[in-house]
């Protein structure tokens, strides 16, 4: 599931909050803001696209009946596209307010609708290059960099991640250690134990049958910080074999 899915899910949640919750708390004179109606219709269009592409919306936290309406209507892709283009025209006819948040909201909704139109075109069979698709959906194009750009970066990584083996293997091990620190620590302990000489390892690991009974403990009245099993184990290890 690509980044576009999560971005559009956030778009649905944010614009719905702006269109419903904010309007409910605002004075009556503020509820005529045309952007609220546009945002609400945008949410409906995103849910309509989600009927054709189940991965288009990761999560939706608005009124359940709005999603049910979209599923029941199952609007065809050409109708969704036409409605989105109409909504784009309405946004262009609305002059953004003086507040920065209002200008950002206007710009955000306009760009999201353009992305929605591009996604509908792709679902309808339009083929785009990688750069054209990233620009249409994410409003971004990855830079084109040659090997000369990455050589000094790889050289720096060679110094930061020393050790045997290819750099990609060392980087993967480093990444896994960050993601799973407990598992990495366990592997290091196990590796040290495997490298420990057999005689040394055996001397520190008594056989289960030589362990002291739990009843062999120091009386609490003596104030001993530990149980008597340490002394019992030490005594038994001098007269009994150890595990290998």
C-alpha cells in the first residue's frame, strides 16, 4: 500500500472535521462558507473512488451513513470524474480568505481534487510514467541522480558501518538492530556464548540435578540479601559434574 493511500485517508479526516465539526461550533453567519460544502462533497467523492479501489482510503472516521451512501450508489468512474472537475471549477470561483489557514485549506482541497481526478483516470486505464504519476498523485517528482552522486555517500557508510561482508548486508543488520533491539541483544548474547570455550562455558553452567532446593534458604531474621542457594550451588559444583 503506497503513501498516497495514507495521505488520502488523512485528507478525508481533516476536511471532514473542517466541514462538520468546525461548522457546528461556528456562529450561524460562518456556516455559509462555500468551502465547507466543497469539503463535504470532496469527502463523498473520495469514498466513491474507494468503492472502485478498496485501497484508496485506509481509514474513515466520519459519519458511517456517508460511506454507506457511497457504497450503495456505486457511482461510475466517469460520473466521479465529472463531479470532481465541477468541484474544481467551484473552488477556483471561491476567493480564499485573508487568514493563512484559509488559504492553505483552499490550496489543499484544490490539489487533492486534482490528485483524485488523476487516480480516476488511472483506474479508467490511463497509463503514466513513474515521474508523471508521482507528480499527478503526490505533487512531487523524484530527482534523477547518477552514480557519482551516491559514491561519496556509500564511502561514508563504509566508515560508519564497518565489518565484513557487503555494505548492504551490514546496513540491513544495523537497521534490524534498531527495529528489533531486544532480538539483537539476544543474538549478541547467544553469539558470545557460542564463542566461549567449552570448558569455560561448562564450568559456569551446573547440571540441573545439582541445583539447590528452594527450601534451602537463609532465615529472614539474619538479614541475608540473597537466598542460600548460592552457597549450596558453589559447594555442589566442587563435587558434581557440570553440563557440556
